[in-house]
C-alpha cells in the first residue's frame, strides 16, 4: 500500500471540488443569460410574427443555429 500524505491528498480534493464548483457556476450563468435572452425575445415575438411555440423560430431570433 502506498502511503499518501494526508495534507497533499486533502488539498488536492479541495482543488478538485473548487474546480467542479467553478464549472457548475459557469454553466449556471450561461443558462441564466440564455433564459434572460429568451424572456426578452418573448416580448419581441409579436414584432417578428413568430408563434411563441415555434422553438426553431425563437432560437433563430436569438442568434442560435438550429439543425
């Protein structure tokens, strides 16, 4: 069995958890900004003549490419 010094192992796990937290919050902020754009677009929908149910139309107005 290999002896791992506890302090090194502990600091590494803290580093990993902080990295995962940073990634999670980055994704969260991307989703938040997307939802804000979506809400703003919903108000403009009538100007474009789009139906709100039309997802591809909504996404194209937001500047996303649809498949």
